[in-house]
C-alpha cells in the first residue's frame, strides 16, 4: 500500500476518493470503483468536446501547469503515476479551480447553459477586460438582428437607456408630449422626462392590462409627438386599432417589449409594428444579463440618427461596475430558486440600499433626477451572458408557454381560446392583496408584486412624474389587486400546481368574461 502525494503549484489536490487517503492497488479495487472512474473520465472528455479529440485534449492538459501567480490548481487523478518512469498517465487531468488571470481558464465546450454562463462570469471576476463594449456586444446586436431581420439593433446598459436614446434621435425636447399607459414602470416616463418632454398617461383596459385605444383621442394634443405602447406581461395590445389611430395622425409608435420577447399579435412578432421597440434583460425578464437593454429600429433613417447619438453621448461601463454585475449574476444563478426568492430579494434590497450591489434603479431616478452615468452602453460581460441565453431562447419560451397555459387553464385570465404567449409573468387579481402576499411568504411561494401602483414601484414619486391620482382609475384599481406568478425555466410543473392550489385557496378573483372582472367571485 502506498500513499499518493498531490502535485501542482498550490501543493494541495482534490481526490475523487478522498484527499490523502491510503489507497489499495488498482487490481484490488472493486468493479464499482472502476466504473465510477470510467464515468468520471467520460464526463470530462465530453466537456472537452468531440471536435478536440480525446487524445489531443489529454496530451494538451496532462502537463503540470503553473500560473503566473502560482496557483492554486485542482488535479483530478484517473491513474497512478507510472512506477517505472514517474510520468503521469494521459488521464491525469489538471483542471483549474481558481487562478489570478482569466486567460489561464481552459477554453472547453461547456455542456449546459448554466455552465456556459458560469464560465463567462468566472472569467469576468478573475480579470477579463469585459467591462468595455467589445466584439461580444456586436455579436449580441447581430443576434437580435437575426431575430428581427428588418431591424437594426443597439445594446445598452439598461432598457430605459434604449428608450431615451431613440427619443433623443427622434428630436423630442421641451414642450413635446408623449402618450403612454398609466400602468407601467416609472423608468419609462423617466426616459421621456430626461429629454425635456412631458409624459401623458392613458388608462388601461381590464381585459388585457394594456392601453385603452378608446381614450387616445382625449390624450392627444398638438404637442403630441410619439406614442409608447406597452405589451403588459406579454399580452399584446390592440395593435390594429392603435396603428390605425396613430397613422391617421402621423404619430410614430415605440413598442415597449420588455415583457414581450417572443410574443406575437396575429402571427406577427411584437416589436415590428412601430418605428422602434425596446427590450430588457433585467433580473426578472424573459432572460437576464443582470441588467441590460436592446433597441431595435425599423426605419433606416432613424437607425442612423440613433447611431449618431450613441457615438456622441454613450459612456462605457467601468471595470468595477462590470465586476459587481458579474458577481451578482453568479450569486443569482447559484442561489435564486422559487423557494429562495423571497429571502434573496430581501438580501438584495438591503445591499442595494447600502450601495453594495448594482440595483435596477437608483433612489434619484424615483424622483426624476437623472444619474450622471445614465447614458451607458452594454458591457462585454452582459453581452456574453446574453448570447448564452439567446442560444437557448426557444426552449425558454416553450417552457413559458406551457406554464402560462397551465395557469390560464386552471385560474382563468386574459387571452382568447387560442392563447399561446410566452409571458414574462402570469398576472392574477386577488381580493386581499397584502394578506395574499403574507400567506405566500409564509408558504415560501414565489409571488411577484408588479405592478402594485400606476407607476411601479411604490417608491416612485408619482407627482414628480406628472401623474395625477385618479386620472387612471382602472389602473389604480387593478394595481391594488394585482399579484403575479412565475413562469421562468426554474419553475417546475409541480411548483406551478402548488401555486394554483394556493391561489384557489386564498381569495383569487375569478374572471367571468375578461381577466380581472371586478365582479368575479372569490375562489376558496
């Protein structure tokens, strides 16, 4: 019997069978142990990718590696060193656990979406210069141009920046007005206000939570220069009526598709109806790059003006910002699941209030004060994570469709008989909202709160944003009753059925005709 010694620059090693244990001769090992080793070897070879070839990959990685900083490295032993030559066998694969320079990470084909994202984030944390816009940002923009072939795409640090840039490119300024729904995120009217223009709010319909076309005439004036159409939760607005109204008055439409990636209206992709559309990849959207936004422009002349604004005014993210965002994304993917969401949100808000993490919005933005670093382009690390997510977008959207159909079939809601949209969240209205949320928290059930006021979130100073209480009564009533259920890829069918049972028991407003009919009866 011999005791194996670890090798590598750190002086320590990880052993599949226990660090520093005395091991029997290979001939005496059980068949179970040999099978275990063979399975582990096949897994490593699969990670290296078939294109490299097992022999070539082993020859490359079998040599001891010393980093410029001296380690540490992990070694995974598959065979003994040769008793005669002292050389390591080809199956002794050193795999880096941590190093001080990102370029030392092996460029292997990682098998899962999480592994790909984890590799990107680790390299960013270990020093890769991905804080500035680089080749990944250009590729990310091209990916959106493949999703929307007739469009030009521009990527930004946040989705609100995309809206602000296109408004500037359209020449909006002091004295102009922009119509938008009175049931939205406060960052949308904020982007309007930062141009000098004034937001004009229109109430919503109860059957889809979108802007009510019947109220557009009374909101329009000689100063109106644009119309922002939001597709709330992923339910398409009534684009036929809205388009006809806008075309008759020569008003450009900008689509707010932050909830609507992959959604359609009569077989046509949302985002292709207006002169431009903007998307978000913030934490709770269809996929996340931490924060981030994309603008697609459907008019060549406007796209050129957008490019001019970007070249003239856009800032690059700092290294510290990109590093913090990468750390947050890694923590999010490791720790945030349906049953841990409430705890994670509480910790995140506590850290955000102390400036220790990058939040979705600053305190100044809730008061309509524009931050100095507001106009910022996308970092390379955001784009690289976004590309990992877009590679699996089809599977993501298919899962969201399944979960949305399940909720609608069990709980009712907006949409016709042929409803098949990949929603960002599934909206529900309940009689006693605060009690419902408290019970959900006690049950460790993931339940969202937006939009809980006409201009979400509740920290928003509605008066500063030009919103008059009572001006959008339907939106205000809906907000008092609204919660939402998750449909993201980490939600299993079992999670969804648990949420359905909970909603039925705790005062769901059952719609009769349209979703959210306030005359509906409580269930349970």
